[in-house]
């Protein structure tokens, strides 16, 4: 027994060293929110989100542990199983419900929610376990809470020309700092400064405006949401609260050229360590107007110039992955791809890419959506191929 004790101590020491090294490589708690995929649950080639009298499909999210998919239809959240059977829905939104993601830490669904007329922007947090029937009212059932984003309000309402008048919800104005039109893309992933730790990342919507130069970046805010329960309030339409963090934990800029309403869907891919930003194309002739941009996750944000601002400004600048299509005059890289209606990384090289459409029902136009399984090839112009195709 005594002769084995040093061996056991050495083995214990070695296991501690190895575990510490793996934690350092894996990013620590950042990856705790994006665990590796479970090999025990096979995934279907597509998941149908149904047909609804609503707005068009805005975003999707998957809860692989519980076998659920979530679809955002602008003013409606739909929960299905992985066969596409509707389990429940949440209605009653008069604002714009956008992109979605599931926090693997608490199992809840986070989505962007904006009320431009009220100058109120929130992260909506859904308790998926309580969504058990159709047409649950967001205002009267205990399934959704909201957290106010003050930083977005400040940039959205900024009087950039100093005339004392905020011009409201229009892109044809010099108002709105960085061209901010609100928020849309949301995703969980690591700290973009490379310091470790998990964050919720919220992407700005950006107005399409070819007459200004200060709207050529995608703007990403990061928040540590571990203490957000103290901010959460019920959704009360018409009485918008302002309970939320005073400022983000980080603000970042990705130079892509102006787009139409910014990042529609944001997704962190644990397999590659990169961030995907699916957008509607802009109209400036000086830029290539790709529909998918990839932030290089191996490059921490660096301090640099936020180009085109009325006064010189520095900020935390993100690097685009130097792959795919390349527009030499602007230096911008990107791809031509879907994902604007929903993009879900399965963290193993596979993605669900959403498709939006319409269906006629007795003269009524319904909005449809489905998530289709793809794999990442990195090919140009489209880096995705439908799973099973060459």
C-alpha cells in the first residue's frame, strides 16, 4: 500500500494539471454556456415551425437537452418538438420579437424585443418549461420577463445633428448614433475581449442610409447575465419599464459596410470559435454587400478607429475571418448565404438554417418557417450545403 501512494499522488497531480490545461484551452465558463452536442439525440433533416397569422420568421433556437425548437414570428413565439409538432405558443406582443438563443446555463430562451415608438428596447426571457399550451398571453401568463437595455436607447435616440429634435423611426436622418435602429441578433458565447467568461451578445439593427458615413459597422453589446434576475420585470404593454443594466459589459464594432437593419441573426459556433452575422444587404456602392459575415473568434477585439464618425472615435474593433469572398477596395470578407430568418449552430460543423415563406389558408396569408439541417463547408460563395448533399 505504501509503495503505491506516491504513484497515486503523482496521478492525482497529473490529472489536476491536465484538467487545468483543458479548462484554459476551452475558455472556462464561456464554454460552460455552450456545451458540446449530445451524441445520444439524432436530429431531423428539418423542423417545421408551422403556418401562422403573424409577422415573418425572425429567428430560431434549439434546446437539444429537452428536444425543443423555438421559432420567432415577429409578434409570436412558437415552441415545437423536433418532429415539428407545436407544443405551445406565446402571443400578445405589439413590439418586434427578433432573434432567439437558449442559455444552456439556465435553460431559458432569450430574444430581442423592441418598441421603437416607445423608445424601449429589451431582452425578452422565456421560461420554456412553462410554455405548455397554445396562445399563452405574454402579458398575463408567467412565461416571459424583460430586461431593459439603456445603451441601445441612448444610441437610438441620439440627436446627431444637434437640432434639438429626435427624428424618430426613420433611416432618412442623421440621427441615431451609428445608424442604430434598435436590436435584433442575439447569441450566447465567450467574451469578445478574449478574457474568458460567457456573455449574452446583442447586435444592433442599423438603418440603411447611403448618405452618411458613420453607419458602416455592426455594433455588438455584451452582457454578463448571471445577475439579471434582479432586473427582470413582467411585460406590460403601454407601461414600459426601464429596469436593466446601466451599461453593457463590452461594446464592439465590426466593419462590414452599411446593411439594411443590421445583424438579423447572430450565432456563436463553438466548433470553429467564430461568430456568424446574417444580414439583409445594404446599398452603398463602396461595399460588397455580402449576406453573411464571420467574426474571427481567434482574434480578441483590439482598440482602433470606429471609422466614419462625426468626431474621431476609438472603440473595440473585431476582425472579420479572412476567408470566403474578399472585396479588396474595402477590405471586407464575407459570404452569400441564408440565415437571415434563423441560424442555429449545433457546435459540430452542422447548422440549422431557417427558411421563411407564406401559405394561403382560405384567402388568408399565413407566415411559415422551417429549420433545415446544413453543414459548413466554407466554400464560396455559399459556405453551407444541405446535409446529405455533396
